[in-house]
């Protein structure tokens, strides 16, 4: 019976040692994962800040593009040249000049 008791105690000690080692390994793994989580949180903050900057830049560029489009539209809708009256006057002047040259 004494031998059986020793075997049981030895078996229990082996299981305790095994579980202790496993617990230490899990603590180490947990610590590593916690450090990794902190590093990833830092990256997430950095990416969020970059995203905000990119959004601001994009908004500014979109505003600049809209302004440029408005200027192009205003320019294209502006006076396209001379009015009909001015063209008629110029044609009359050209005709007069041609008549003077013929003389």
C-alpha cells in the first residue's frame, strides 16, 4: 500500500509540475500577446491619425477641384469673342479698306 501511495503522490506531483510548466508557458504567451496588443493599438492610433490627415488633404483637394471646375465653367461661359454688332462694324471697315485699295 505504501508503494501505491508513493506512486499516486509521484503521479500527482508530476501532474502538478506539468500543469505548473504549462501555466508558466501560458503566462509567457499571455505576456507576449499583451505586448503585441499594445503595439497594435499604437499602430491603430497612428493609422487613425494618418487617415484623418488623408481625409483633410482629400477634402482640401476636392474643394480646390470644385473651385477650378467653377472657374473653368465661368471662363467657358464668359464672352466668347466679339458681339454681332462688333463683327458687322469690322466687316464694314474691311469692305471700306478694300474699296480704298481698289482706287
